[in-house]
C-alpha cells in the first residue's frame, strides 16, 4: 500500500500546505458556530428580560375594591401601569383602546360587568346570573401575552377570594391535595434540547464536510485531467481508491470534528447567556470519556459511509457540476433521515432501526446525549453503516478499473 500512502500525503499536503484552506475548513467554522450561538443566547436572554421587565399598559373597567386590593398585593404585583376606568369612560374610549392593543401600544383591557360583586354575592342556586369578565389582549404581541399571563395569576387569586367569601373558606372545595414529584433522569431532563438538535446537526454537517472535500478530490480531478495522469502512473488503482478515501475521510472528519466540538462548547454558552439554568436542555449535558469515544466512533463510521457515497457518485460523474447534481438528492435524504430523529423523544426503537444508515447513527447520538445508548444499539449503529460503506467501496474499486468511466469515454 505504498501507493496509497503517496496519495494520502499528496491530498493532505494540498490542504495543509494552503493557509487559506486551513483557515476556511478548520478555524473559520469554529469561530462562526461559537459566535453565532453565543449571539443567539445573548439575543434570547435580552428579549426575555425585555418582555419580563416591560411596563405594560393595562386598563381595568368597573374594578371592584377587592380586585384592586388583590392587584396591589405584594405577591401579585406585576410590572404594569394600571388604569382604572368607569363604564362611561370606557364607552367613549372603547374603540380607541382596542386599537391601541391591536397596534401594540397597550397590552390588556379587562372589563367587568357593572355591579360585578353584587351579582357574585347574589348567586345562590343554579340558574342565577353569573357576571362576566371580558379580557382583551393581542396574542401576536409578546408584551401583551406576558401581561395576560401575569394578570391571569391576579384573577385566579381574586376568584379564590370571592369563593372563600361565598363558602366561608376554600377548605370545603378541597377534595385532595396534589403533590407533584418528578421521577426523571437528570441527565436526560437537562439534555432534551441538545438530544434533539445535536444528532441532526452532526449528521448533516458531516455530510456537508465530506461533500466539500470529495467532489473536488475525484470529480474535480477528472474534469481537470489530473485523474487521467494519476491512473497512468505505476500506482495500482485499488491503492488510489484507498488513498483517496482515507485522505477524504481524514479531512472531512477533522472539519466535522471542529463543527461538533464548537457546537458542544457553544450550546452551553448559549444557554448561560440566555439565562437558562439547564432545565430546558441548553447546557445541562456533559459527556464522560466513554461517551466521547462512542461519539467519535459513530462519527468516524458515518464519515466512512458519507465518503463512500460521495466518492462513488463523483466517480460516475464526468465533472464537478454533474457530481453535485447526483449528490444533492442524497443530501436531502440525509437531512430528512436526521430530522426524523428530532421527533422521537420517549420512543423505544427496535435494534434494526439502529442498523439503518444515517437514521440509526442519529438515533444513537440522541441516546448518547441522554446517557441511554446501550452497547447492542451502539454496535448495531456501527455495523449497519460499516457494511453499506464496504459495499460502496467495492463498487468504487470496480468503477476505478473501468476505462470507460474513469476516462469519460
């Protein structure tokens, strides 16, 4: 395999001997991923803080004294400017106030029926009049939604107060006490977001990295005529295949590793900057040494598979444009297969699912994030992709030995 080592050195020297290629393939992606995710975290945190701290404009019509008392309670206070209106005031301003809510210049209008508490207190049996409380808000405005949520807490407390007065206490309504206690693996709870996103991103970016390297390494050389010259050298064709595949796997694997490490670093940063405490799964995941080794093994076999697919299509193509045309549908299939795993949370999959190339790899990565990847599923994931890759490599070797294919005859 001396010829294969020559090809490997040639391909690696072409990349690592060019500072621009090193920067664009390995340094720039890490900077962009970390920078973009960090910026997203800052923006999400800033937006959430802005919504929570926004002073809402709330109009309450026919407010009772008891409702005002509840609104002013220390445990019920909300960041809002409360404006109390009489029925006559509201009648003259109704359309204007609703227009303000529609435009986002006001957040909430709460309208109580006249003599609201009188009707509440007059209720004695089924069929008696029940007063209405109309709440107007704009669900398309974040400020309005936040104000509605805050005021809903006030109304719940006000309702309890009125019921307590009617019944002489709320104990009569208590049938049982509900005590919620979570039974959950903390590592799974804290890794929900990453378990959903990381498999998709890794499988997609590995293919993108392999595609960027593989198309030019084979179809590009066929188009430029350098492949023909290489085939006429004393190097055996099966050695050229091995050299090309190994060098492509190394380059695309390193490029994808940079992306993956950058994401693992960037997602917790995103969570911290957005004010997330780990409960939503931004930053609550950590990998043991064994899990890191398993992740690298899954990525390695996936790169091996991708390089084999892309190389076969690039060999069959006459030029770069044709190769890209062949590969595009495969890229779409890869994206769809990875996306399917995003909506599989909580499902138990049979072992043969893990043997399906790409889909099984993404499932395994998701299980790995939640610390639920079993040894049998891990091995099934590796073996399924490896077997398909070996079959494809046999097809590539056969294609390399075809003069018609290699010389575009």
